[in-house]
């Protein structure tokens, strides 16, 4: 799902959504994996300005809470808080604002990128 999203460029693609759905099934009973996939899926829906994004992000938050992942909970909360603004402003601005808030509140921020820190796969991940 992530690779397809990256290949599509900054706006992503609806084609990746079915891959997120498959990844959710593949995560099985692993709550940590379920939460990570749901968060990525919710973020993709948010990028696509899909109204179901809030529901998916709320589900990701519930899973992160069940997993005890406070950084993910804070990140999802900030995305949900900014969801209305996101629909009217650029998603990139809202995402960075959410990241900054999570970073300031935690010693261990969660970074979503394509590739690795040492070998980013796209321009946005190289920043």
C-alpha cells in the first residue's frame, strides 16, 4: 500500500486503499500491526479527503490505546483534531503540525517515510 501510494506521487491514489484493507487482514491478531496499518489507512483516506478517514483514524486510536502506544494515540488525536482543517487546508500542513505536536509531547516520535533514514525512496522522505 505504501509503495503504491509513493509511486502515485504527492496526492496518493485510491488504488492503494484495497492494499491497506488486505494489510489489515494480514495483521491478524497483532494489535500493534493492526494499529500501524489502520493509522496508515486513515492517513491515506485523510489525504484523499475521504469522509471515512475520521472513522478509520478513531479505530486506529482505539487499537493504539489497546496496545499502550501513547505516541500513536497522541498523533491520531492531533490528526482527528485537525481533520476539519485538513479538509479545507493542505493535508501536508496538517500532517506536519500533527507531527510537531507529537514530537514535542514525546521522546519517541513516529516517522512515516518511504525507505529508510539512510536510503529514502522519494524526495519527501529525504527531507
